[in-house]
């Protein structure tokens, strides 16, 4: 009976140690995550996030190419290549 009780105490203390170790590692991870977030927040200019949202690539690329119109049956001419020599 004494052996099973000592095994139970050992497994219980081992489990407590593992839980404490996991909690410490989680705390370190969260602290590092927050530290990196603060560094990124401090190193970027205050208006950079607003500028990034307004300066999206998508509107400039779609504005340069006209959208094809469905049902017109008209084909647009292909653009001429400036690098090709027609001798």
C-alpha cells in the first residue's frame, strides 16, 4: 500500500511541475509576443497604417485595364510592343 501511495505522490508532483513549466513557457511566449508588437508599433510612423490602407495595389491595376463589356461582340486591338522591331 505504501508503494502505490508514494507513486501517486510522485505522479502528482510531476504533474504539478509540468503544469508550472507549461505556465512559465506560456508566460514567456506571451511576453515576447507583446514585446514584438510594441516594437513594431513604436517603429512604424503614426500614419503608416492609414496610408497602407488607402494606397492599395488593386485600384491602380484595375483602373489601368478597361473591363471587357459582355455581349458587345467587339474585340479590342492588342497593344503594340515597343521592344519589337518590325523590319
